[in-house]
């Protein structure tokens, strides 16, 4: 008997079939990986499985029993638990309080805190998950919060665990630990539906791999019968993006320092030191990758360079040490910024695609003529950028907030890299997080193009494969300073140790 | 609010039928309410209509009231564009009215446009206070504009008008409470003999057009929209968001202030002793029903202006003129709460659509 069975699921939104007749089953003790591009229908499918969406057709069964459609409560009661990309945790509460929230064990009408705490600790222990039940959630890092979410589902009796892009926010070490946890849970008899873009980890963790494209299941097979090439082919068949040449290691950066940072310091939003004396240089025509575990100063560094955060020490762009005093002056100096939080910082979600493409360049041609908006010029430029970056839907008047995450990022990349005068410095923070292979390739190509035209690119990413593929050099940040530098061919091991501050800094 | 904001900023494709349907529904409900309370609803609506559109006099009244509502509606709409909910149009309006009444007394050439400008400056400064408090002190604009309304009312009507600015009691004119009368030259010229239609109505339409142009066609208007649609993204793009918010609130206040000037220069000809207009608050309803666009606001202002004008005749069938406010309130409720209808509409649409094969 299958733990989870989806049969003939269809779900339309307006004229678009998000899921177009997918049948899948996951057995107890099995890890099934679900792979697909942005907008392929993965999220819709798991929302149907959790009862968040009511399918237009088809049935969801858990352990042989059909679930009432569109009833999340029934899905939870049937043992289906999902860990979403955005954690549903309450910061000021402790770990155990978050886990039991809404289903607190009671005694005489009062919450039985002792029992609750003990049960949470036991659930974590059994799954081999390191969580401190009494810690306040807001003090925990992303990886620990994710473990809390998993413990929450387990404590609530989940026998089918759905993980939506669980490694997108994790460092390599943390990802490794999560994959081991997933195997442990499966060995303990749970069914796991593992949604991911990253083929490497999928091939490592899954018993079977299902590929969805445009709402249909295009390939499903056992891990032993498939490989990265076959899965990639199934994923992007039809989108036909040729593999990009790996030019990273071959190129020599032009002489001439573009950006020089000396003893840079700044505070985080919470007023703690985030950068503590960071010094580095970036040359023209060079991509420097910034690696590091989240919270070691990379977000703040990007904000300083974009003019969004005050800093001590000096940083100069070709001799101009005041370029970062405001977002406007940074932009004027030729800094392009692909921000970490693209929805909040990168886009005005209620505005249209063309208006978002103009944002920041809106005072210059072809977007404006004198004090007036140049509606014709703006529309023309928008169409050009939409075509160049393959924005979908290709509609300049679509609301930016209605685009998928991948297309929103393509929109930001199009504006920052090609919307105005060629940038001198590109600051890209997790530019491909959550993007499908096709969109990732486009963003990577755009960054390489900017580099080849002589811009310096600072690329912050948690994905070491991405850094290796793009960067000419990798700089590791630890605790607000440069923990070391490596060539793109450095192993996970060395980078990982530097990221944890265990490797002494090297020139 | 999310639906409203979506409609405020989305390029207009299907802009008005929702608001039109809500208006129609609110009239139907009002009709039913009139009927079930034992009034002659048909006659009532007949009077309502004739009071608003039945001949030159009523048309003039409608235009007069619509012109003020256009300005206060635009005031609220412009604030919404930069992301602020301005409840303070009433306070800005009476400051504008007072400024118009003061400038209008000066015996100088071009006193009428001067009085209008003075009103815009006074209302704009009052609006700017709320914008400044929001940007630099984090004071929520709903709180500050409500409080600023009370300050304006008490300072002007409790102190300035009955006190230092009161007309001298010994003057030859009939003794009315309020300030001295303005110059004849400051009066808005009447455009249609026998009616109270004055220059205010075309002026309000012209200002509505100018606001539309500013918001839709200029860089500055785009920056206001961007700040309202995403302050952080606008800031990161190099737009001085705080300054744009202050500008938007100043323009918002200036529009309401000009609305106050139209009342003084068009009909009152002095700042009267008792002056509770309610136009500032009705401006909120106008902007919401108008969907925040300049054209929609002007259209909604005409509808509500007609309602205000026609409602005076409802007394003929024994209905209190405040009945119009019921209709207006219903319209706002129906527009601001589209979620109430959304499920119903989708179900109706699904029923009329051909069945989907299983």
C-alpha cells in the first residue's frame, strides 16, 4: 500500500493548466524526488497533496484512504506533513512551543508544558535531529529553524513528509546533514517527497526521481536507472539552451583594480557588528564569488556597496570613495544590484513589468524625455528586454507581482544588467536562488556578459557549484572578515572548513 | 486593502465596471430600504433624480458639489498613490478655506487666483505636517491626520474665526458670524445665469486632468507611484522615498485646500461662523469608489455630488436628506469589500461556463 498516492491530478488557474494530469505514488520508506523548472507545477502539486488547493480532477489518497479535496486539516490528520520554503514559525516562542502550537497536550484544560517539552525532545531525538527544545526560535539559524519545522511535522504524526526546496537556504555542510536526516527518516518507514532543483543532491538522496514539465510527468525512474544527463534532458527538453562554455578558469582579469575595500566595518540591522575589518580587491573583468554561511556579513557587504547601509573603513570604486553614500549615487556610479530580497528590494510588485524595468533608470532615455515619461520608448525597451531575458508572460503590462519567482528574478536581472548604461560593478546576491535551470542559465549568462564587457562582479551565493561555475576567485567570509581565498577548483572540504572559520586565512 | 491597492496600481484594463456595479447595487439596496420602511421609493428616487439633474438649477447644484468632491477625492487619491491613507482632507480643506477668505479680502489685482494659491499653500502645509511626521518620526498617517483635523477645527473655528479674525460687529453689513466678506473680484464667476454653477467646476476638471497627467505621464508621478507601490524597492532604485512621500502629502493637502477655496470664493464669500462641510470625509468615499485614478475620482465625485444635490428633495416624501449618506456608505462598503462578492461571482461564472469534461 502506498503512503501517498496522487492520481490524475489536474489543476487550472484561469486558462493555464498548472498541473495537467499527474499521477504519482510514494511508498513508505521511500524518498521520491520531484524535479522541475519554475512553473512546472511542483508547488501546485504539493499544495494539492496538502489540501491547500482543491484539484479540478483526480484524487489524493493517504494509506489507501481518499482525502476530501481542499481540506488541509484532513491531510494533516491523515499523516501528511509539509515543510514549506517559508517557515511557519513564531520567533519569540521557544522551539517546543512552536512545535506543539495549536495541538498542545492538555491536562485539566491547561497546557501540560512538561509533557509537551518532553515529547518534542523525544521526537527530535528519535529522528536524530539536533534541536534545543528551550531555545527561542528567532535566535536560531536557518538550518536549525528548518529542523524545528521537520520536528513539528514528526511530532504531529506525519508519516508522509513533503520537503519543498529544503536545501535552497542551506550551506553545503548543512545540506549534507539534511540529506542524511532524510535517509534516516525513510529508513524509519516514513515516505518522503523531496522537491529540489539541485540534481546532485537529488541523485544522492532519492530512491526514485520524477521529472515534471509544464504540468505533466515526463519521466520517472529509479536512481540506478538514470543519471544527471537524462534528468537534465527531460527537464529542459524543448527549451534548448546550449550548455554555456565554462570560461571561468581560462580568463585573465584585466589589470586595474575596480573596487578596493580597506578595513570595512558595519553594523547589522540588530546593531551587532556584521563586518569587522573586511579588506579585498575586485578587478575589472573579474567575477569574485563570496562564499560563507548565512549571517557572516555577506548581505551587509552587498548593502554597503549598493549604498543602502552605512559603513566604516574605506571602499572606493576606481578611486571614488563616496560612491556608496546613497542608493542614488551608487547607481549613478554604475553599481548594478541584484538584491537578496528581490520582492521587497528589487521590485514594486503592484507595478507593471515595464514600469519595473524602468525603475532606477526612469529619468533617462529611452524611459523619459525631459521630465516626462517616454511611453513609446519605454514600451520598446521593455519589449527588447523581455525578449532578451525570455520573460514570461511576454507582456509589458503584466503585474510584476503576478510573475513566478524565476521570472521576477529575470526581470530584476534584465533591468540591472541591461536596462541602463552598462554597469561597472555588479553586486548579485543569491541571484539564482529558487530558479529553474533555464532561468539560472540566463542569469549566469547575463553576469558573464557583464564581466566580459569589463564590469567587476561580486557574486554572493550559498551554492558552491554556482560559485565554481562562474567565479574567477572565491573569497570566503567568516564572522565579518575574509577567512580566506580559493581558486574555483577548490573542494567542498576546504571551502567548508574556511566557511566555518577552521582554516587559517591565506593570501 | 490588497485588492484596492492592486486596482490602484495595475494598468487599467478593466477599471470601472466593478465600481459601477457597486454603485448600482448600493442604489438598489437604498431603494429597497426606502420601500420596506414604508416610503414611496419610486417617488423618492424620482425626487432624487430631479433634484440632481432636473433642469438648470439642479444641474448647477450637482456641479457645484461635484467640484468640491473632485478636489477632496483627488486629495485622498494622491495620498494613496504615495502609499498614505489621508483621513485629513477635512482639516486641509478648512485651512484652505480660511486662507482663501483671508487672501480674498485683499484689494489687489488678480485676487481670485491669488486666493486659490493661498488656499493650496495652506492646505499643502497642513498635509505636509502629516507626511513629515510619517517619514521622520514614524507616526502613522491615519492617526496624525485624524488628530490634525481636530486641531484645525478647534484652532480655526474655536479661536481664529470667532476671535482675532472675526468681522467687526459695527460694520454696515448684516451682522453674520464669521470673517469679513471677501472682495467681489475674488468671487468665482457664475457661468450659467439662474444657477449656482461657477468657475469651480471647470477648474476642478482641469485640476483632475493635471493630476492625471502628473501621475501617468511624468517622471515625478512615476516616482510617487513607485514609492507607494514599494518603498524599499524605490529607495534601493535611488528614489528619495521620504521626500516623495512628503511631496505627495503636500500635494494631497493642497488639493483639499483648493476645495475649501472653491466653497469660500464660490458660495460663502467669507469664512462663516459655522462651517462643517463633511466634504473632506466624503473625499475618502469618492477616492475609494473612483479606484484612486483621476478619471475615476472625477466620475465618482459627479455621482456623489448628484446624490448630495438630489437628497435635499427627499424631504418632499418625508425622508431625511442624510439618506444619501446611506447610499454613499453602501457604495464604499461594496467597493472596498470585493471579497464579499468574489466567491459569488466566480460561482456564477463557473455555472454559466460549459461543463469541464472529467
